[in-house]
């Protein structure tokens, strides 16, 4: 399937530029009386999605048929995009980028330039989780299409063959386990997916879990030296660096392949990958489709603990939104509500439902068995919704991206100069300068 965005429960924390996104910002948002968000659903809408697999296998066709039983006057067309995150940023330089979209990584302050407001965030709080990812200044611009926990997907059979009986709860235990896997199996202990790049960003979703700090995003936005031992981001990037430096990752990161990695983890050629829980069902399918057992796929919390207790951050996946330029806003909003409330998407995908009254998915039973406690991050204070992303942009440290972590991997494997201490000092210098500049 298409590449996935990091699931963080954070607000737009990737370092992005607004190039190409300001072209339509001066357009009028005025709508005719029959094209308001709360009007009667009718007309044509185009849904642009990253879930190319669900377009190809007919799932969307089934959903549309069900939706049309309720809204027969709405004509729904769907387009799947493989390189969704990047292509959508390009398309949004025009007014013609679809009626229903998953919000790509743009600044929260830009939501009103491209998206139709759905209402006050407070009006949705009793029904939906994960609202902070598409909220700005008290207004809601999107609803998460399900959510995920953050941690590590792994092949249980490989870990058992390596003689590991207890999952790691610290970095030292993690590295010791990777060594056992390397010494006692033929599997690659940890696969980074360096070439595709985006999977490297998935580890940032664990921000807050390491220190059990729901205010981790706000604290990082005010911290002039977050890559200092004892912080969440230090632990996240240290685990990656030390795993690579220990020789526990793929031999040639320049030739990694995302689609093949799913098969390889499913069949036991890879022991673990740091990904959101959305990946569990994909690994299970890959295992079953290639002669292995879906039951071999497990999910563990990031190897860290606070007083012996482990935590996992949960957050929303892509937020579904209505284009400001849609000519069928009510229909677009109705289709979003159908997808979130009635389609059964989260049950099928093993994701956490956006609906607060829904049960947790079976895919997270490993967490329950291990006693892992789920936590959500606290939204940034009013007026600071985009501060973390502003600092990331200004410092050019793409905390929700791949560039600086690819360099981290290169240093760890000896393909670039430096070491962990020197690189973390470099990151702190850049980040600290931007904090000094932007935090009032």
C-alpha cells in the first residue's frame, strides 16, 4: 500500500516549507447558500486518498454503495495516490485538489487557507478522539480516520528462536536482544527502511512515552537542548543510532524496500521494525499471504520504562477534511462522517476507533498482556499550536521527517563523519537557536 504518515497525536510537527501552498491562500472562502457544510448532501465529490490498496481491492466501491443508500443524490469518485504526502502538497498549490482529503503536513495556521471549518473543536470532544491534529484556534478542520498506538512491530517466532522470553523495557535490554537475534537466527534484527525514508519518522511517535510526559511536545518546543540524555527524543534517536552502530540493522540501507520489508518481517527474515500499530494488520496479511502465520506478528512498546511501567502514545492517523474550494461541502462532510462512524474501517484495519465509545482493537492485546498503559499527548497551549513545527522549520531539523535521521544512520554506520555526541550537539545547536528566536 501507499506510504504512511507518522502517527503522533501532534500538530503538524514536520519541517515543511510553504512553497507552492500560498498560491491559493488569497482566494475567497465565500460559499453560496446551498453549499454550506451543514446543507443537504448532494452533488459530485472527489475523494483523494493514500489508501490505494482500498481503491484497488474494491473496498471503496462497497463503502460508496452503502453511503448512497443514505445519500442517493451524491456521486462519489475516488482517486488513490501512492506518494500521497508529497503529491498532495503540490496539488494544494491549486484549488482543485479534491473534495475529501487526508490533511498532509501543513502548518496548522494554514488550515483555513485550504480547508472548510467543521465547527468548534469543543463541539466534537464528547464523541471523537484525536482532535488536536486538525484543530487550530478552537476550530476543527478535520476528523481522524482512526488512530494508532506507537511502538515496534516484531516477529514473535524469530524472537522466540533467539531465546528471548521477555520483551525489552530498556535500551540495554533491547540491544542485548538484538544481539541474540543476530547471533542465533538468520533474521535482520532491526530494519530501518532507510531508502524509502518515511518509516524512519515513525519512531518520533513515541515522544512522551519514554518519560510518561503528556506535555512532551510543548516541552520540546521550549527546550534549547532536547537531544540531551533523559529526554524523549534523545532516547528515540539514541536507540536508532546504537542499533545501527551495533551492526543490528540491514547490511545495505541504500537498497531497502518497503513493500518487500512487509513480506520479510511476516516470514521471519526481519525481526522488528519501528512503526505505528497501523502496520500490524499489513504484516499479518503479508505473513498469511506468504505461507507464514499471522499469529507470528506481535507489537511491543518502545523499550523504556518509568518506575517499571511502560507507556505507549496513541494518536490519530490522517485527518479527513473538506476542501475549502469544494462545490459540494455538505456531501463531502457527510462522506467523512460515514467513513469515521459507519464504514468499519478501524475494525478491519485493527486501528483504534476515533469514536470514544468504541473498544480497543484486538491488535493491541499484546499491550494489555504486558501491562502497557496507553496515553494521549496534551494539545499545545492556545497560541502555540504551530510552535513545534515552526521551530522544526526554522532549525531545518525535520523531526517528523527522514533527512536528519538518515544522516544519523549514516554516521552510525560509518558512512559520514562524527559520532552520536557530536551529532546530537549539532542538532541541539540548530534547535536551540530557533527556540531562542521563536519562543517569546
